[in-house]
C-alpha cells in the first residue's frame, strides 16, 4: 500500500484483490475448513449422490413397472370380456343304483373335470343328483321337477354371487326349471340364468305351457337386468324349435338387439338314437358372439362327439333299451 494509505482502511473487495496464493491457502471458512477442502467435500458429496442414484434407480424403475403391471392386472380382472357356459344331461338312468358306481360316478367326475378345465362361469346339469359336490370354487342350486327330476345350476362362486329376486320355477310332471340372477363380483355385471329341461313335443300345449312358466319367472328379474342366458335340454330339434323361437316365446328377446347364435357342429341327443338331435342349447339375448367350445380330452373319449363314452353305455332299468345319455356342450359368450 502507498505510505499515505493503510491496508486496514481498504474495503473488503480491494483487500481480497491484493491477497497472494499463500494467503488463499491459509484462509479458513466460517466453518473452520480451508476453501480447498470445502471444494473436495462438495465434489465427494455430488459423486456420492450420483452413485446412490445409479444404484437405486433400477430398483425404483423395477418397482414402478411392477406396480404398473399389478395395476393393469387388476384393471383386466375387473373387466369381463366373456362368459364360459356349460349344458349337460347325463340322463337319470346313469345314477340309478345298478349304474351309480360306473356311469354315475364317471358322469359326476366328468362334470367336475369340464368345470375346472374350462373355468366355467355358469352351468346347467339336468337330472344330476343333489348329492353331487362341485369342485372348490363352485356352488350349486337344484330345483326339483317331480319324480326325482332336477335342474341344477352351478356357478363360479369366487366370481359370481346370487342376487335377488328369488324365483321358484316349477312345472312338475317330470320336468324342471331353475331361474337365478347373478352379479359378477369384479365388474358388477348382472345376468339372469334359466336352466331348464323341456318336455317332449315342441308343438304341444304342454311345451307352450312350460315356455310360459319360464317367461313368468324370467320376468321377475327384469327390473334388475334384462340380460338373459338359457341353458337347456330343449327336447326339440332346431327345425322344431330354434334358439330365436325360444328367446321370443320366453319373452326375453330384446328390441333393437341382434342376439348371437350358436353354431352347433355336433348333435347331443341321444345315445339311444345315435345322436341325431340338436337338443341341448346355449342361448343368450345379448353379447357380440357365441362360440362352441370343444374339450380335447372328451373329444377323444367320445370319438369326436359321435359316440357314447364307454362308462355311459348302460340300459334303462329293467329293460334292454339303451339309455339316453346326452353329449355335453360348452360355449363362450363374448360381450
């Protein structure tokens, strides 16, 4: 400094400009650390943060993707794309004491196998004894029809629950019907199912009376849902009573809705006549498509649905007449 000036009198900015390197090294920060050391600490801190990000980011990304996959799976489970359906009439003689161990036991096993292999949503099995126990995850409700006749509705109970209204479909005279309304637990989709074993004689007043009883019972659920599925042994060929006619005569054909039609590629009735009739039906008044589903194992067992499986080749009791076993039928209703 010039002699006339005192360095101590200079402003802080001017003093800093006059410092030499040796002063910079010895200068301490307010924390008591040299500036150079401070810069090392800052650099090490930044490097540490970067390393932590590199280590943790894959875990965070993985967790994000897992979370997204779980969310997508939950969303898909809440959406119902279709309903798997099953109709079957093994016929009553299969379960008589003399045939129970052979035909009866195997027929019950077949019902369980088809339910499980195809994860069936809703089923109707005609003339099934109420002693039958469905597999875990399915429940059953049977309605009598007189003379030991039953129509048993089976549903996937961890996907569907029974809701009102309750019905007591009754025809008697050895023919039965069962009408129940269900709600899908995840999507809250509602549908009414009619399981039925029609009388013979599609053009008779007896047959028309049965259709009227179904109509009356199906009408009870109209305030809950108008969507209806009918699973039935119709006891009539397609030329005698079409699926469209059954929807019309039960009063469930919806206006301005084109009901999907099942293409039946094999006949289900019966063992005693060599399978000449399209008796067993899967019918719906809603949906975009209704497709026949074949079971590979059963197809081999029945020679392509053309022959009676060995276990079911039994006669009617006290008769040399062949039994009337039907082929089972499965379908998938796309919504």
